[in-house]
C-alpha cells in the first residue's frame, strides 16, 4: 500500500501535542528537582536544628498522619454517597431531574475551598458539638471517640467531613460516566431473565463499574491529600499523633502546615517545610498514578450499547 502523505495540519497538530506532553514532563521534573534541592539541607541538618528538635522524621510524621487521617475520613464518607448519587442519576431519576441533579453536584467542584472552610467552621462544626459529646459519653471506650469532646467542633472528624463534600463531585462524575457506559445488552438480558432493577444493578452495573469507582475514589483521595485552606480554617491543631477524632488536639496536615507556617519561617525551618512538601508531592503523585493504572486496567465488557 502506498504511504499516505501527512498534511501540514496533521504535522502541526502532532508536533504541538508532542511538545505539550514533553512540557508537562519537564515541568514535573523541574518541580521535583526544586523540591529535592531545597529540602536537602533539612535532610542533612542535625535534629536539634530543625523545628521541634526531633529531626525531620519526627517533624514530618505527625503531618503525614494527619494528612492521611483526614483524607481517609473524606474517602470513607464520600465514596458511598458518590456511588449512590451516580446510581440514582443514571438508573433511577427521570431524565430532566437527572440532568439537573448532575449539574448541581458538579457545581460543588466550582466552589472555592475558602467557602467550604467558612461553612465548616461557622455551620458544620457548631452543629456537630452535641454529637461529639454524645459520642464521648457513649462511645468513649473506643479510642476514636475518647475525648474530651471539642467545645468548638474544630476536630479532625469535622475536617474530614468538609473534605468529603469537596471530593464528592470528583468521585460522582467519574462514577456516573462509568455507569452510563454499561452495555445496554447486559441490562436488558438481566431484566429479561426476571431480575429486579436492584438485581440488575448489582449483577451488571456494579461489576462493570468497580474499577471506575476505585479510580474515582483514588483521584478524590489525591484531591483530599493536597487540600490546604479549608483544613487550615476548620482544624484546631496542637501537634502530635492521636487517634481521637473529636477532641481539639489534632495533628495538622502537610499542606495546611505549610500554608500557616511558611510566612513566618526562615532558614532550616523553610527547608523542613519544603521537605514536607516533597513528601506530599511523592504521596499525591503515587496516589494519582495508582488511580490511572486502576482505571486503565478496567476490563471492557462486550455487548451492544
């Protein structure tokens, strides 16, 4: 077969796309080099010279713990809600209601994080104080609710709930897209065999969208790991590692700690903050890479649409 000559537009488009891809890699590599270079003095400095006097590991460990706890709370709360919303929009709601509800959920992603922070500290936190007191009284034997209950509601659990609302549109959008692509032949076959709507969803929709749900949840987790302003506003921090979710003694998160401490830091304190940023960079990059791998390995079910 004769080789079809490439048109000038095709060559320009291919070159532009290739250049954009290379530029992204260059920027990513530049960020990594900058973080490693600026964080290196903190890795080599004596422990007593760093904030807290316990070394870099002792400084970063509570921040990593707080970051992971807040993100996991958000993920545990947001994922079931997002899956339920996606199922309702794609398989239960009338078309007009589904379109309106999908738009409303997607609009949550456009709300600035500072607004979520103000909502969390002014509305959500005070309303949760009675629930925290009840949990301390009746569930105090569990370390997660040991108390003393916060009188302001500015706890790790409140911060996690605010993050859950923030990542809900991400997980919901991806899950809805996957659910809407379930081959119609599979749904119709299940219904023809006498399955109810829920049985059809359980046997066809959920298995098809399992990896999509996981991928969306991982992307939401990556978003939660890097949230800064909302956590800085809502969370009352005191440092240290604790499992108590309803008290005012909470570890900070990496991003919030950098935002709060960087303006007043100098010398090795700045290098320590950048080192914690390097840890967050690696953690977020790993979560997103894992999410892309899970989504990419989704098995395509055969059937007509």
